[in-house]
């Protein structure tokens, strides 16, 4: 049976991170770029929604249909082109705008990106119901997912460099001694 993860921040009040809110507002106003938003999101806590799905029902003693069994599920958004996206929210209020009965699970942007890849989703849509929706897809989605994957498998960086054009992976290796040498003038 899967374990319930511990919250990233037990004292989290569900509010949107100030830097993320500022970056998204700046993007909407034209004073910030998508890179600014990604930088802010990559440092912040996101909320991933889970919802109950009825898997089995029965008719109760009063003739009414009632829940017998349900599961918690990660909802996905399906675009007109059929591509799927995982949803994430910057705070509890943006999640409530989308769906009041959704329950939040704290996650980092790399964790959400990795979940999207695991679900074969093409994107992560942040704050789908506003105030400022933001999409993470393509190379950035792959790069964020790789950050999480590389914690367990260093070869994930090599796969990223092969899969995403323009990505360069640099590795620093420790050498015995110093990184530089000093010469004394005598």
C-alpha cells in the first residue's frame, strides 16, 4: 500500500508564494517573462489536486444511490488536440476557483513535472482557473522532471542532454589536490 507523503511545509497556510504571485502578475502586465515565472515556481511549493472518484455504488435502504467505494485520483486536463496536462496550483484559493472539492497535496515543481511525465502528460498547467494561468511544457517540463529524477539516477542528466536540443550537461569532478596551483615569485 502506498505511503502518504509527509508535507513539505507542515505550517503551510495554503497561500500563494509572494515571488510567484509577483512573477505571474508581471507576466500578465508584460513586465516579466516566462523565465521569471519558472524561476519563481521552481523555488516555491505548488499544490497538486486530488479528487475522489466513485468506483462502486449501491442502492441504500431508502432507495437512494449511495457511495460504496471510491478512490483518490490525480485529475488531468485534456486539450482540444487530445494532449493531456497535469494540474498544479500556486495556492489553495486558485485551486478552489477550479474545483472546490479538490484536496491539495504539496509538491515541488520538479516533482509535479516528474508526475506529468509519469502520466504521459505533455504539460503542467498552473492555476488553470486563474488569476494567471501558466503552462510548463516541452524542454522545460523535461528539465524540471530531470531535476527530480537525477536525485535517484544520475544518468537522467545524460538522457536529458540527448532528448532536448540545446541542453548541455556539465559535470564537475573532484581531483586530488587543489583546483588551481600557486606559483611563488621569488
